[in-house]
C-alpha cells in the first residue's frame, strides 16, 4: 500500500526567504510523486512530478523537489518566497501506471508575510 | 487547449432539487475523474471514467450520478442531496497511462456546491 505524510500542516515564511515543505512517502515499489498547489477557491495545479528520471525535479514558478529513496522523502523547496506563493500544497503519490487512485497528503498551508 | 472547464462555478440547491455539474476537456484525454473536497482537506476520489466507461466508483451514494456522454464531457447529476454534501467538486482528466508513464491529472477550477 502507498501512503504520503506531509510533516507540517502550516509553514510561515517571510517574502524573499527560502521555502521548505516536507513530504515523506511509503510505497512497496518505486512510485511516481507529485506536488500540486491550490490557491484559495481554485482547482489544483501541477507544480512538478517525479517519474524515475532525474532525482532533482524542477517545476514551475521556481519550485523544485528532490527524490531521496534512502530517506523516502520528496521535499519541495524554493529559494525565495513570493507573496503569490501563499496557498495549500499537496504531496501526492501515484502508481507508476494506470489510473488507480492517487494518494494525497493532508496538505501544507504556506503563509507568506511581507 | 490545456484546460479542464467546469460549470457552474457556484451552485446553491435545496435538498429536493435536481441539478448537474458539468466538466469539459479538449486535450484528448481518455480518463476523467470527479473528486469531492471539503474545506481544509485533500480531494477525495468519487468516480473514474476510462474510455467513457465507469471504471471506479468509490462507494459514492446514489444521490450522485455520473455520466460521460463522450470523451470530452463529464457530468455529475445531483438529486436529494444533504447539507453535508456541500463541498468543492473537482473534475480532472488524464491521458490513459502507459506502463512506462505516470498518471498526471489536470484539474478544473471546481464547482462550489452549497446544499441548504
């Protein structure tokens, strides 16, 4: 069975400082992993995905994530936060193929202060 | 066109009403999904259609009735809903994943449903 744990329900940063959103996964095989972002009253937008190619994955809006198999982690980072980054972020694990269920983490709300 | 379009954006209905949510995509995707999202929670899968056939029903109550008229359209018919059904309903689509590909979902902006 697969599962994903987002270690922080809320993260607060100041504009211009680095962002770290933590995600640990559990999977009996090498998974596909995603980060999605959801702004208030909006749908989910794909930030980036890992599908067994390079372990350092670059996404949109300056975000990136590193797949670490030894630590079963897929943390999301950004060097410098912007006010527009304030949103809910979901770490998601998926079977490598097929359209079985995605497994969502519980989400991390990123708060960015001026 | 890389969007999933959902209508209406907002819907208020009484418990005896019948209404429908609509979803449309023109990306050639062959899998379409309905998710339900309560406030401050992750999305929960309701239904999956593959090649216009229902492939997954997550034990959703029969007051929710999905329909996939063609490969671009997905509807969710609502009847005799309860106040606890109030939520954001998200539609998503994906290509049929190959054995070497991951299943990347493209989500719509959602339909905010309030049941009085």
